C-alpha cells in the first residue's frame, strides 16, 4: 500500500506515475542492498536486477543503469561515452539523487541526470530496480526503462 512507503519511495512512485508507469513499488521485509540480494528475494536472475549507479563523466554526474550481472569497466565505458568515467562519492550520490546507496532508483531525483542503460538488460523480459530505499523495488521492462528515464542504451560489457 502506498501509504506505507518511505517518503523517498513515494516520490519515486509519483515520478513513475507521471512518466506513464503503473508506479507500484513493493516493500521487502529485509533491505536488498545488492543485486544478488534483490535477485534472491525476488527469485529472478541477477541479470534482471537494474543497478542505479552514479558516476562522473569528466566533471559531470551521470546515471548508469547496469545489469546486476555486470561491473562497470570505467575505462571501456568512459571511452564509449567519450570521456573519463570515475565513481561518485557516497555523499555525492546522496546529494544528487536524494536516495541512499543500496536503494537508488532510476528516477525520482531532485535533478535529471543524463542516463545510460546497459543493453544487457534487454535480454530479460522483466526487470527490477530499487524504488528509492533499500527495502523497495519496482518491476519494469527494458523499453519502459528507456522511456521513463529518457536514457540512451549502450553496451557496458
């Protein structure tokens, strides 16, 4: 029920609805800080979990939506994005997204971050992403994820 969502997850739900998604966010009894934990809780392949990771491309923050089965190769992905890619600090992630690490959603941030989406996510019919809080998740599809984030699909393998 929406009333029981943490406020940050309710904001994500509102953003999802505003962008044409059903906005349903589920709450897990235990936090799912990692893709492996989320996959186990949902009984889905780890590759169907969408990790929302903030990086700096040169000096500018970007959001990478990455398959749970991948790690971001900074040099290779930076070349594809035509810049130098470095990890954002935890404080920067919190400031830019308004959400805690382990619960960062693809949407619902105070600012719209340029977003790049791992093409490996397209291999899964159903995707799951954090809902803005470590105990929350929502279901989506690759096409819907591209649409609701206005993201650009790139190969992050």
